[in-house]
C-alpha cells in the first residue's frame, strides 16, 4: 500500500492514510475548487492522525 499525507484546509490537523487509491472525486465547494483538492474514501483503520 501507498502512504499519503494530507491536512485540513488551514493545516492545523495533519494525517496519513495507507491506501491504494484508484478513484477520486472532485469537490465543487469554493475552497477546495480553488485549491484543486480531490477526495477519496479510505478505511478508518488506515487513517493515522499526526496532530493531537
């Protein structure tokens, strides 16, 4: 599996996920569309928070 890193919009919450991502969705909210963000679903067990 591949490990990906990410964060919330402001960067206060950081995380890692282990997944084989083969499908993503484009979000049409104003913040995500300006940033070019994509969404993917992952299993809860594969999510690791890096910030408290």
